[in-house]
């Protein structure tokens, strides 16, 4: 193919810029994280099955699982503030769906030491939690321990793409996530060492990021926030503190990296053999 001259490139760009940008404004219909519920559908869980929401946070998915499926859900989280907010989430859900709270329990606990009996869980649901866990081996051993034979797990975990620079990696570390826990090789080694089987692995980062940006604008708004943070750091450090500033800068970068394909976001569908 003949290389275009500068003049030819300039003319061609002027010809296509407006049309190309108009085309990019058309959605490609990306799937979002709600597709995780579709994966649970595939398992055909029996009525009354026991689901663990490991690292339930504010309880949104705990309620979502109980609302969509005829299951019992226990939400576990180490942060008291998360459990307090989750309790409010459950109370709100009860007002809209009477009786749902009877199938939900919230208790304190960590994924590395689950307060559950051996072989008591039909499904482990763990979404965007393990990147903050230092001991991945312990977490996956606990998942294997509490799962019944032939039990299943859905794990969403965000890792680091191979092309992150050293500076970008340091900024990721500001989010308090242990870097080893964001390494896909390390993640899969921990899964295998726990005796769990990887039935399927889906890479979802770009599609979920696209869906999130289209529906919330959050990813793109973080670019503007980052510009302000970098231009007048002293303003925000004085008001909120240095640690808080560093975390917010790292969070803004995280959302931008996600849109740029610099994160390796994966959904693992796991099973426990007999």
C-alpha cells in the first residue's frame, strides 16, 4: 500500500472527521455487569439454594441475588460501615418486595476466614473484592471449603494489563490493592491450588467500561476530575488530606485505564469437583 503524503493525510482527515465522529456516537450495545446474573441463571440453582456474597459491600448484589432468584443469601464483609449500609439496602428492598429480608443475612467476616460451615454453600458470588486481598490462596481455599461438591463460584476480578508502565503500577498501588493479587497468573494459580476448576473465563473490561460510560458518564467525568486534581493539588490536599488526594487521583486513573484497556478484567466461572 502506498504511503500517503502529509497533504493527502490532511485532506483525508478533513473528509472523514465529522462522519467518523458521528459514527462513533452510535452505541455498539455493550453488556454491563448485570450479565453476571445471567450466568447465575445458567446454573439453574434449586429453590432455597444457599448463596454467599463474599465481600457484600453495600448489599446491592446481595439484594439483587435474593430478588432475582429463589435463594437464601448471606452477605459477608469485614467493614462495619458496609454492613450498616447493606442493612439499609435490605430494609429498602423489604419495603418494595415484602418477605425478601427473610432470605438475607448479613454478618461480619473476611474472605480469608469465612464464618461458615464446610460444604454449606451452593454458589459463591464475589464481585470486585479479591484485588484488595493480600492472601489470595487463603481466600480461594475458603471458597473451596464452604462450597458443596459440584458447587459453583462466580468471581469478578480486576487485574493489571501487561503494558502498564512502572508509574501507572505505582498509582494502582495507591488504591491499597496488593499488586500480586492483580496479576492474572497469580490469580489463576491460587484458584488451581485451592482445588477449584476454571470452567470458563471471560474478559469483560472494555465492554463493561463502555457500558458504564454510556449509562453513567462516570468514566469520562473522571478525566475532568483528574485534570483538576493535577492542576491544583494543594487545593484538595489542604481540604481532604494527602492520603485521600492520592487515592482519588489513583481512582481517576483507574477509570481511565479501564476505558483504555489497561486493566485486565475477568469473570471466572468455577466449580468444585467431588
